[in-house]
């Protein structure tokens, strides 16, 4: 099967390439600047810590760096379990995540500070919501696990090797940035140091999102070729092409897709809360839902498959994939897919586990550090494990997009059409 790029008018292609290159350069410049900043903060922190009786390096660094190592181990564990037994891994995420998140909330309550109390409310509420959500979607588990098994089956060995390697690199990079935060903390929390910490966390979030989506487009390209035509794409070739042609689009998409995803999530939550009532907090719930549906067309994770395979921009790719879903009638199935929820819960579970490690340790050795260290550990654990699960989500996305482009392909069985018919019967 020959894959060709689908280009629009020449001016549209130039405009798309200009935007892609702009974000590529922005990402590279911020990456270089943040590395320089962290080196400066680390050196400054080491010099200042020896003269400061307020900051205790061992009590600050050891819990946080240990939790970062725990995040990497959790990522390996989720990958291994999903590779060996996807069905069990899927169910485990929906059970473990609420329990660990609840335990983290209890830890925050026991810390007893104002900041920890506020964070505890969010953690405990999240645990309850996760539990209710698991009960609500339990009827979809059978289909979701079936798709997961079909998608990750017979993944090339090199993918299973590259994914752990990426986790190791991201874990090391995260530890480096956290050391920089420690350097800023050692001086004191003046406005400038607070700004340094904020910029570091912002850079960490964007960089790990880019790493995750680069893994996504690499794996989705390979899996799409297998599902669509039964051919095997060479991993090295795909990585080289992605790095040369798609990095700018991925950098832009790593900002656009999460933002639109949050907006859509808030709109859907509003719709669930209002039910049949049209007004909520002086806003039209139906209008919010309609806007959210428009947003998802212009930026969604499924679009990354077309970014990988057809070298499109993320906006055009998102529109094209959604058009295919509409044309083939599987939009309703995509909207009920639980793979993203599975990967999200894996990240939440690992984040809460890391927060427990750092927060409990700090609670016993230096209680004043417990809240901030647990929050840093949670963010790091969550982001690292989303990177770890990227190849799982990419495999499922490639499966759906390849099916939508050619439902008659002999590579697919009756799993998707049977489930579409079941959903249609429920809606009647």
C-alpha cells in the first residue's frame, strides 16, 4: 500500500510549514534555555545550601528523586502488564487508581497545612469521581478490552524496546529539572524563584507531552501500515522521518490537543450536571456542548495518526479523521472509547503512588516539605506514565483510523461493526 501525502493548495502548504517550523524553533529554543537555567539553579543551589540552615538538601532531594525513580518503574510495570495481559491491565487501572488517589488524599489531610488541605479536597473528590466513572462505564469493558487486545497484539519487538528507552530518558530529564527546582527552593521563595519554578514545571509538561506524542506518531505509523495493508514499516526509518518532518506539528499539537481536550471535558461535565435543564451558571449547556464538539474536530488525538502517515498539520489531520469517522458511522463508537480513560487512570495511579512515596518520606523527615514534594512527585509521575502508555494509545488509534478508512479490509474482524450495531440498538 503506497501512502501519499494529501496536500491542499500550495499557499496552504506553505502556511502550514511556516507554523510548524515556528513551533519547532520555539520548542528547541525553550529547551536550550531551560537546560541553561536549570544548570544555573543547580550550581547556585549547591553554593547557597552550604550557607543556609533553612534548606536541607538530603531531606528535599532524596524523597523527590526516589519518587521520580518510582515513576519510571511504574511506567515499566504498566507497559509490561499491558503487553502480557491487556485485559487484566485495563481492569486493574480502574480499580487501583481510585484507591491510590484516595490514599494520597488521606496523606494530604494528615499533613495538616492549608495547601495540603486544598489539594486533599481535589484528591478525594477525584477518587470518588473515578470510582463512579468506573461503575458507569463497566458495561463497556468487554468491547474496550477486546479492541485493546487486538491493537497491541503482535507489536514489533523494537517498539517494546524503544518505549522503555524513552521512559528512561524522560525519567533522567525529569530528575534533572527537579534538581533545578531544588536549587531555586534553596535560595528562598521570592518572586523570581517562584517564576523559575513555574517555568521549569511548564517546560517539563510541554517537553514530556512532545515526547509522548512523538512516540504516538511513530507507533501509530507502524501499526497503521500493519492494519491497513499488512506491511511492516522500519522503525528507524519512521523515527527519522518523524524527527525531520513532524516535530513542529507535534510541538504545536502538544499544546492544542490538551487545551481543547480540557475544554471539551468541562463542557461534557456541564452537560452531565445539567441533565435536561438548559441553563447552568448563566450559560447555555447545549451551547457549551456544541462548541466542545466543534473544538474536538480541530484538535484530537486521532489526528496524530494522519500527522504520522500523511504528513499533515494537526488541525487538518484532526478534521480529516473526524470526517472519516462520520462518514463510516463510527463516531459514536469513538466517543465511547475507553482507551484514553485507561491511559489517563494509569497516569493518575502512578502520580498518586509517587506522591505517596515523596509525601510520606517528607512527612517523617521534614514535614514542611511534604506538600510541595508530593505535588511535584504527582505531576512527574503522571507525565512520565502518560509517556509510557503512549504506544498503547497509539496502537488503538491506528486500529480505529485504519478501520475507518477501509471497513472492508480483511485485516479486521467483526468486533467494531458488531459493537456499532449494539450501540444503535441501545439508542432506539
